[in-house]
């Protein structure tokens, strides 16, 4: 049996973990497929049997990070769930992702290298923010159809809500500004974001 057909899902996981480690340590541009293979303990042929290129491998890293918090899982925004409950769960998962040290480090890599490697920014957006935005947009659109919420542009509203979640504490921490907020302060900011958003969108 040749090496490609003998590959198991566990080897794929090893490759993704190796990629995450090397991307965070050395950046995206300087990480070669040879280095990734060596770090994972597999051949370069095995790496390419799972991933077409480095961009798709970075995408797998992003999918893994998002899956850990569940922020892009459809079950957190079921159409029958009341908006306050659904938005709270979505927001809590989103904050958990953004606060994760690995996520912040990945974001810094993207900011530093996306001009030179546009595919990096595209992969980050496609596998990170975009699925979360689409998930929330679909939920908000359904609530509009049901007459629960009043929103002219659900996609824009989804991005506005995500911004309200991220900016109070997550974004300053990303850029190393100030001191980390307490759990109580984070919860107050999240509660206020939900309150303001629903006050402006709830059907009268």
C-alpha cells in the first residue's frame, strides 16, 4: 500500500497542528511545505495528499480554531430560539474565540503578511469571519420573516453586532492596549451590546 492511500485522519490532524505551530512561530511566508512535513513527521507527499497548497492548510487551521468554540456551528442559532438567547450564545462563543491566545496570534500574522500574501487574508476571512457572519445573517433574516425583528439589511446588521461584541475589550487586547478586562466587565459589555442591538431591531 502506498503512502497516500495509507494516510489516516490522525496524520491530517498532525499536519494541521504542525502548521499552526509554525505559522505562529515563524509566520506564513517563511513556513515551507518541507518544514511543515518535517514538523508533522510525514513526507511532503503526504502533506499534499491532504492539502493542495499552504493556503488550504491555513484554512484548516482556521476551521479548527473556530470549531473549538462552536461560533460557526449552526446549532447555536436555531430559528426557534428567542433572539436574546440566541444572540447571547453566539456572542459568548465569538468572544471566546477572539480572546483565545492562538486566535489573537493568528490574527497578528494575517495583519502582518496579508499585503504580501493576499491569499492569506482571503483564507482567514473565508474560514473565520465569513461563516460566522453568514450564520448570523441567516438567523436574523429568519427572525425578520417571522416578524420578530425589523431589519432592512440583515448582513450589515450581523457585522454591526459582531463589531459591538469585539470592540469594547477584544480589539484593545489584540493590539496590547490597556489591561485585560475582568470577566464581569466583559459580561457587562456583552449584555449591553445585546440590549442595544435588540432595542434597535425588535419589531414594534
